[in-house]
C-alpha cells in the first residue's frame, strides 16, 4: 500500500506541485490585495515598482513543475510563507487602513531608529535561514534530494524577509527623511 501511494505521488508530483504553487501564488496575491491594495506595505521593490499587472502575472510561475521539479520545490516554501506572513498583517492593515499602517512604520522609525528595525528583521531572517540549513543538512545526510531543495526554499524565504524587509524599512526611512525635509 505504501509503495502504491509513493508511486502515485511520484507519478503525479508535477501536478501536485502545480496545485500547491497555484494556491501559494493566489494566496500571496489575495493576501497582498487585502493588506496593501495601493502597495504601500509591499516589501518587494520589484512588485511595488511594476504593480498589480506584474503581481497577477506571477501566477504563471505555478507551471514551473512541468519544466523543473527541483526549482518548483525550492520556490514553494517562500511563496507559502509570504502568504502566511501577509495574512498576519492583513487584519491590522484593513482595520486601521493601509495609509495609517504605513505611517506606523514612520512613527516606529522616528521613535526607535532604523538600526533596531534592521537588526530585528535580519535576526528573524537568520533564524529562518537556520531552519532551512538544518533541513538541507538532514536531507543531505539521508540522501533526500527534494527535501534539500525544500530546505533551500526555506533559506530563500530567509533572504526574502531579511533582504526585502530591510529594503522596506530603508524605503520608509527615506520617505520619513524626505517628508521632514519637505515639511521643514
């Protein structure tokens, strides 16, 4: 029975990964739309710059498993975790409004400074990176190739939150500095 299930999963892996990637992309798109319809809270500078047409087009990446399964396994964790992270923030953003939520970042920067925000953001990335590295080490020790790729995806998410998160805070710091210069 176990061999039949394993064989069925192996035979249908591209389709399974397609569905999971499609769910993850739709989750990211919907959660971004809920949390930041004007993209004021969007951490990804490319998505913010290219806007909603680009964001909607990213659903096409769901077809990746039909071309390269290891790459599909690698990109799945960050997409799922970004959707989860967005949904955590969406409620507060919708409750107070995107502009007010964005202004809260300015207030936090003014009160605590950029260094602390960057430190916490990068530290969070380090812990997620350690999770990905641990999975990669375990997968390598057991010879589980796709588990290694999944661990690489978790490591990729660590770079996303550490990198894009830091870029987002730097952007907010520039906005705050620019508004204080213009307001002075």
